[in-house]
C-alpha cells in the first residue's frame, strides 16, 4: 500500500506534489497496489474550494484585503484537525512492502537546490526535483525531474499537439524576472528577448512583465517594437502556439532550475532552446543537441556565435529541430508520463529497504 499525505488548503504544497501523486497513483493502479491519500481535514473537498477562492485570479482584488484572507483562513482552520499548512511544502509518503516493512520517502519539488535536512535524516529516501550536482547531498537524496502538474491533467491534449504542423520558426513567451529577489535577472531576460527580436525569421515573441519598474520596461520594449503584457497567456493558446513552432525558447527558472515549461515542450514533442546549460540534473540526464539546443548565454560560458547566428543555423537544418522533437516526445513517453515516472520512483525504494536492513544488522551486531 502507498500513502500520500495531503494538505488540501495549501495551494503550493498540493500543486507542487500533484504530478508526483498522479504518477504514483498510475503506477499503483497498473500493478494492483492500493493507493490512498490521507489528510488532517474534516472536509477535503470543501477545503479545496476555499483554496480556489483564496487564490482566485478573478478575486485577486478582494483577496488583497487582509480581512477577506483571514476569514477564509479561519474557516479552513475549523475544518482541519491539525495545521492548515504543512511545516514544509515537501510531500511525505509511505510505502508498505509485501513483507510488511514501511518505507518513508519525501518528494521535494521546490525550486531551490537546498534540501530540508531534518526530513532527509528521518526519511528513508528523499527525492529532489531540482537536484544540483554541484551541491553536497546525503546518500539517500536522489534526483527527480521538475514536473508541471497541468500536464498530467491534459495528457491526451498534449498527445494531439505532437501532430501539430509547424507554421512558425520561433516562439517565446516568458516572465521577465529572475535572481534571488526577482529583479537581478531582469537584464538577462530582457537581453534575451531583445536579441531574439532581431532574428530574421517568422516568430511570435511576447515579454511577460511581472517585476521591477513595469512602465519603464514596457517603454524600453515599445521602442524596439517588442510586444509585452502584464497578463498570463491562456494555457491552451500558449501550448498551441508552442506546438506550432520549430524552436521554443525555455529560459531557466528564477532559481536556475529547469522550469515547468520544459515539461510542456517535451510532452508536445517540441524542440526546446534554453538560454544556458542546465544547472540541475534529472535521473536520465538531458543531452545537448539531442534533447535541447543551447544559446550559452551564461556569463563566462563558451560562445558559439551570436543568438541570431545560432537560431538561423538551427533553422537552416530543419532535420535537427525535427529530430530533437522526436527525442523529447520519446523521452516524455518513456520517462515522464505518469505511470513511467511512478515506476521509477517505486523502483528506488528497494535500495532504501536494503539500507534499513543493513542498519538493523549493524545495530544488532
């Protein structure tokens, strides 16, 4: 039996764990293993509705008032036997083997590379979705891919997108922000979209301004004829535009993680172009020129021509984006679709069980 512990009122916790729960549930269903979710709430479904109100985009004006938030938080507290929010946004799970041993594991899908040391010590395994090879981790910390929960909800839609004809050379829609305080990375992202705007090809570019002096940034982009917005693009429009493009710009996340958009492009069988090389590692490593193209924009990184030169070189060889698109679709189907990812997670548990048995033998000795 596999148990997932949930906090239905905490938006970040449940959203960031959603894909992994879907993966584990799919694996359990396919293998006749009981899967359950446990919570400290009296009315989980109602708490989910309260959470939706608390974070509603349409009600964002009302939710700016502390009294409205306090009212919802107080009502949620009445429906929860324990804490409304977990002490950490890391998911906790238990797996009971056929022989009766209980293996506890955590899934840390937070953007930062640091781990929760206390949980790593108490859990038998600790999965880290943004696993930095340059950092030191205990032996029981293993990498996982950073998964977008929205993809698991619409797998059939992404399957259809894999057959989308390519009508645009280049697509880019991303937040203009970055760094530890959201503004340190502004110039990097602005430089990226400004350079892309000068590439002579068919393209759709739009800067999503969310940090810094938005009016000043908008004026700067207006002067160069670059489209910008302060509103998110509807997800289906975003995905359809991306699927119809030969090259898709995916810039690294604010904490230099591979962002959720990378999963979108893999699920639709697209060709991702990242601003600089991945800093984090997945269980099955991604390979440059096989799973993605690299602009090498990182300071001090090796350069292979300008952004325009690179994009035009890639477009001049249509077989390369098409080949990478086939590779990303295959990678998603083999390693990232829910049942496959669930199988990978559960496959790591016997090693944890063996460590537990070895520790018991050492204690007895």
